[in-house]
């Protein structure tokens, strides 16, 4: 993959600008870092290779994973604590630095208030059904595995998926980023679009700026601190092949969730000055078969006719388990009383069968395998001793005919993104392999590794939540570092 070598300060003939903090990237992490740095009194400049709101953050539904007793949680009757939030996140991301989780949970209410200070309010309402995103403007819903076994026994379940008052599945993230950009205008922060960073500038082992290119122009910006917030690497086939090859399936039989500039530039810039990246194999995949919520009453089996996950788990967790199965083959089995077409239409209906043995043959499953799996499941309902699916979703699937939806990648449409990124402190300082800090450079958002390390432990809103929260910390520390 193409290297991005650093440039020595002695090679720079002239500086086009001199600022305290340079932010590379105008997505949720970048604008949050810039607001915090400017609010601390720093002279800040933001550059972005794309245009206004072309960032991946703007493509999202806008969930922010927040808890610990936010105003929306309180208004809708949910008693959440930072301790419960942290306990849940530690189970979902056991490889994450526990100090980052502690800080994120303990500061979550304050961060909720900061987000609302941008100029909006999360609606004080709760959406009670299982969905990917609230269909209207409801402010709160469950967006992870909080209610699912075994996590429901580790921490008290509470909904933490906060969505801004923007209807529909897409665009809520752009709504918040736009408000943040207006805040930067109020703070007189210059944001330059179509301006891409090309290298970091160093002297005596410290980062002192970055070079840039805009159409036919180029130059160098001198900065006391540089914040890398340039996105992930899901649109870089070479990096995907080297670090997270499972994501390669998205190039031929799915969709990468990212903008054209999610090519790993921020990660490569960090590596050029001694930084290292963590969890680069981590990947988020999704192909939700709900809504409708009733589809969760079905069972998911592999090519051996066996279940392998509790079907009420968060959609990316189910998808992660699908990708782990032999030949990645998986099927959602429903009977005539539960069969409904998935709302997103990602999973094709294979067929319907009058008997379970006929369904086994139609799906090329081992003889007797699905008969045994369904028999045991039906006999135990409404209990599920094998996978502990919530009783509200466990009903006997014994009313023929039966149908199967194909969850196999290729037949089924999947989307996803990369999770790995640069190793950083809780304040976003770039770390080297020996644990030392690279002076003058920070990273946040999808090019940094904080809480979201894979799809198995992901909850909707984690990326927007951590991008804004750790972006703020990086910008604040970057401003103070040379004050």
C-alpha cells in the first residue's frame, strides 16, 4: 500500500498558514476537536479533502451512544448509571482500554449536554420496538445487546441510542455535523474543503504541521498541534486485504459504509511519524432482518442445521457470527405464523416447504439436523436454554408451511466498515509501540482506536459518540499543550 512519508521542516520553503491547532478532517470527530480547541482559545484551522457534509458522519442515522442518566433517559423513566454503562461496554469491548470506557461513561451526561449546546434537543421520547433506527424523531431506543443474554445479567439494561430529531434512517448525523460547522463559524474557525493533507511535517521527532494540496495549489501549514480525524480505511482495497480481508466481500457483493476518502490516510499519516495501529482486523458487518420485529421469533441456522447465536442480538453481532460459520452459510427459519418479509429486503426468500424434512433437503442440510434443532427449540418454548433468547421472542415454530431467508454473504446484501485505528491515549495523543507519545499529533474518530473495535461488540451510536467525545478531548488537550 502507498506510504505517506513525513516531510522534514527544513524542506518547507514557506508556510501558507501558522495556527495553534490544525485539524485534518471535518467529520464528527474533527468538528468536535475544532470546537473544543477554539473554545479553549486556540487559533484553529480545519482542512478536509471532501466538500461540506461529504463526511461519513453525515451519512449516518445519527445515533449517539450516551447514558448514565441523560435527560432523555430520565424523562422516559430509565434509571441508568455510569457504572452500568461502563460494565456493559467493558463486556462488549474487552480489548479496549478500560480507562477510556470509564471516562466515556462517567462523562456521558456532560457530553449529552454539550451535544445539545450545538443547537438542538434530543426528543424526550422512547421507541420501544426492535429496529435499526427510530423511524421518526423519537429520542431514545435500545441500539445494542443491553437486553440480550448474557449482558443483561452483567449490567442493568438501559436504552442508550440517542437520535437527534431527524426522521428516517439516514441524515441524522449530517444534521448534527451541520450544527457543529455553524458553531465553528461563530468561533471564526476557517474550514477549507477540497483541501487534502499530503504529509505530516516533523522536526526533532515532533510534528509541527502538515503539507496540503487543493486542485493545482499546494503548501504547508505550520501548527503547534495536528489532530488527525480523516476517517477509516474501508475504501482502501490494499489496506482491507492486508488487515481486514473479510471486508473485501463488500467490494463485490455488498456496500462499504463510508465516503470516497475513507482510504486510511489518517492512519498512514500517523504511522509515518512512529504511530502504531490497533484492532485493524476489526470489522463491522450488518444485514438486519428486522424490522419487522416479529422476525426475531425465527431461528438462524448454519449449513449443519444448528443454531449459533441468539437471534435477538444486535444486528451486527448476528452478522459477525454469520461470517464465522462454515462457508458463511446461514438461514433464517420461520413458520407460517411468523413469516414476514424483512423491511429492508436484503435477504432473499429461498423457498417454502410443507414439512421440515423437505426444508432440510431444500437447504442441503444434513438429514435430521433441522428436525432435531426445531424439535428441541419448540419443546422448550417459551424458554431457550441453549441461547437464552428473550421469552417475548420464543414461540414454537410448528405451524407449516415453513420458509427460509438466505443470510449467506453474496446471496444476502451486507454493508460494513473498518474498526481499527491508531493507538492513542484517552486525550488522543498518538502512541508509539513502546508506549511513548509522539509530540504534536493527535487522532480521533474512525482513524483512531478507542471503544468500537469490532462488530461483535458494537452498539449503534458508539462511533458517533466516541468520535465526538474523544474528538473533544483531543482538541482540548491539543489547545492546552502549547498554551
